[in-house]
C-alpha cells in the first residue's frame, strides 16, 4: 500500500487557493448576492466571478456579468 506524500509547497498552494476562494465568497455574501430566490444566468455568473476574484474585490474590483441569450427567429 502506497501512501501519498504531500510536499510543503503543494500544501501551501492549496491553503492559499482555499483562503482566496473563502475571501471571494465572503465578498459575495457581503454584497448580498446569495439573498433572494431568483436564479438567473447573470446572477449565477456574477457570484462565480466574484468568488474567483477573491481578495481583489476589496481592492475595488466589482465583477458583474450580463447574460443575454439570443432569441430564436420567428
């Protein structure tokens, strides 16, 4: 049976990524993005981009996504 050995660098990177995403989720929560029940493409995309932006949200980044789907021809 083989055991996995994690290097210090991989653990540090994993912790940094986790903290980055948690800070982004906190920013989305503080902006009220998780409130309400309407689920739209724009809302979901804005939440995802805000979480991915992480600490950049506190440096003035305010990502918003506008989804407009093409309508079928008539």
